[in-house]
C-alpha cells in the first residue's frame, strides 16, 4: 500500500468518524428530547388525574366535615335539657322527663369511632359512653348495654392516646388565625401555581361546609372545626365557649377505615393511590394534599397513561442511520475502488514500462547494428532478424491484450457467438501456438477426442485463439524450466458444454497467489522481474473473453505438479 493510499484511507476513516459522532450526538439528543417530552406528557396526564382525584376526595369528605360542624354543642353530652322545657308547678313532671337524649348517643356515624368532649378541668367524656344514672336512663330509652360498653372501651383507648393540653396546643394555631389557612409550598412555576389555585378553591369549599351559620345562637361562641393529628389518631376538633366555660369538642375519626375507603372513590383515576398523614410541622404540598384532612395523596400510576401514539423519531433515526451506513458503504466502496484502480494503474504503468523497455531496447540495438552494417555474417544476421521478429511479436501480443481489455472495460463486447468446429480452430491456431512454444524450446501437443472431428462449440474464433495463446504463453513463461517440456492442449465434451484445457508440467501456482490469479494488472514490475515477464493481464483478459462468449475460465486440479487451465464454453447443437 502506497503512502498516498494510506493518506486517503486515513482521511476517509477520520471523516467517517466525525460524521458518525455527529449523527450519534444528534440521535442521542433527539431520543433524550423525545423521552423528556413523553415523560412531561405522562406527568401532565398524571397531574390531571391527581387534580380530579383531589376534587373528588374533598367532595366525598365534605359531607362528613359539614355534618360534624353542624353538631349542636349541647349534643356532646348524653342528655341535655332544651331551653324553656321546664314548667314550674306542673304536676307529675319529673327531672328526667325534661332531658332529651343526644342524637349521638344512639348513633354510629360513618367514618367516626367516637365523639368526645374535654371540659375546662380536662376531663374526657363522650356522649356515646354515659355513666351512672345517665347510663341507666339511656338503657331505659332503648340504647343497648353492649353499644355503651363498646363506646366506653373506645373512650378508654382515646384517653390514653390524647390529652386536653395536646389537643389545645395543636388547635392553637387555628384559634389564633381563624380565617387564615397555611400557604402550601410550591416548587415549579406553572403546574404548581395551578395546583395552588385548585387547592385554595377546594379549601374555600371545605371551609364553607365547616362553618355553618350561627346567627341563631348569638350567645354561643365556637371555632371552626379543625382536623388534627394527635400522634397516630386523626381528630376533628373545635373550641366551644358556653356560659363562660371553654370546651373542646370533636370526633375521633376511623383513619384505617378512611384509608381503605378513600382509594375506592378514585379507583378509576388512580388505581394505585395510597394515603399518608401529613406532618403538621412540614409545609403543605398543594400538588398532593387534601383540603379537608391533613392527608397526602400518593398517586402511584394513572389508570389511563398518556398515549401519544408511536413516535416518528425512532423511525426517522432508523432511516437516517440506514442512509448513513449505506452512504458510508457506498463511499467506502468508491474509495476502495478508486484506490484499487489507482494502485492497478500504478502497477500497470510500472509493469508495462518494464515490459516495453526490454523489447524496445533489443529492437533499437539490433536494428542499429543491422543498419550500420556491423553484422556481416549471414547466420548471425539471420539470428538477429529472428530476435527482432520475436520481440516485435512480443510487443504486438502485449498491445493486443491491453487494447482488448480496454474495449471490455468500456462495455464493448468484442466477441460474437457462432458455431465453431474445435478441430478447425485448433488447426488455425496451431502454428502460432507452436511458434510460441518453440521460442522457449517447448513442444505443443493437441489432443482431440478420437473419431469426433465434428466436436463443435459456440464462440468467437478470434477471441478463442487469443485465450489459447494467452494460456500457452503463460505456460511458456512459468514452465520453461520443467523437465517435461510439453504443453498439452485438449478438448472434450461435458454434457451441454465443451471443455478446452491447457496443461503444463511446471512448478504449479502457489495457493497464496490463487486468490488474485485472475485480477488484472496484479503483477508489479518487481514481480515480473523476479518471476516471468508480463503485466498480469493475460489471465484476466482470457476469463473476460470466455465470459463474454457465455463460458468461463478456471484453474483446474493438477495435483502436486503442473498447472491446468480449463475453458468451458457452450456446445453447439448436435454435440453430446
């Protein structure tokens, strides 16, 4: 490989790597942007599902908040005496007849474990768990003992979990700012701002439900019902002032049951939704928090993920990479062909120059000696003339091969197929072939099938003679030092084909050279000088001529010694 060829190949590789790197970067960027866009669309679809789910959840919880907010403070005792119910001096009127049973005593509201009340002294009671005479009165009015016992057990559990001071401390921020809700923390600009607006709207809706009109009872003062976490317990608590006494009233919510119920209301939007308590010490998250309860929604995956259809980016990239690879292959083939052609031309020029130099030198030297009359002896003059004739034939053969190959390279078919008798072709070519063999003291033997002088094939006589001469000339060059100096030209029918063989007893062709045996101009000047004269065109031209006649030329099996070339042509009608 020449230095120029190496530079060309290195330049091609560098250019290909630069283009490959650029296309790879563009592909990676396009895929990254596509993934980012798809992720953004999927996130937007999820946020829309979360938004709808939060509205639905707060709407489902609003009746609970409204119901508990509407409870009359007097109903947080097992019994109460309505105003104006006592009539002094009325006969037969008993004190217990004046007491009205609280609706909470005989009620088990949904999602509520127990209603409770802390008095000013910190004592915890429940309207569902009366004691003493009030219990007996409740039982007489139809409340079962089992129901009261269950409520009493719940009250015992609650008393261990919460205390008045805990509840008062947790409720204090809401009491100091009764009309102000904590501002949730936002992260991104557009989506978070939208979520904040939604959260504020849901908060207003819940506040309206949690603050019923109290204008009918101006002497009563009570705060808004506030949801609180005390430890692991979820409470709805309010502060009530009656007759100068401060009470804390509320409902102990059944968080495990609510935690199971809430996902069922949004199963069509977020089938994997879960809920967790919201830490009051942390800023509220408008994107996930409920407005009705201090609870955070963990959405999981949306029920209907984003379906944007199949992206064309992948197809475009596949087409682009396929085009790049095809272009690279095409350019590589073109560069390789150009380099190969350049090298073959260089080898051809070198070989032809070397091949022409010797006969031209001999022609000039011998012709000058004859012209100047330096050769006077007749036998020596005759020898010089034979040398001039041989060198002239050598030049004619070289020029004839080069011109024939040039015509084939230009796409011109120099051959025509017509029925030929093999014996006639051999007879016409024998003199020229024998003369070439005689130049190196070799003999030519022609073997035709006995009794089959009518062996015929389809081909062009001039092209066939040129093939035979090239093969005999090749044998004369490489087998001239063999002990058996006979060249055998034979013909034989093979089904619908005729095989012509040219064999010698020379050293044969090494396996390393057989791969490029039929390549044109495969021999350099150095190889020609080291082995035999020639430009490496005879065999390539002969195969082209054979293929142009519808046949082929191949290297035959010869064993350990000698070389055999086989020309296969189509048989003419009547052969077989």
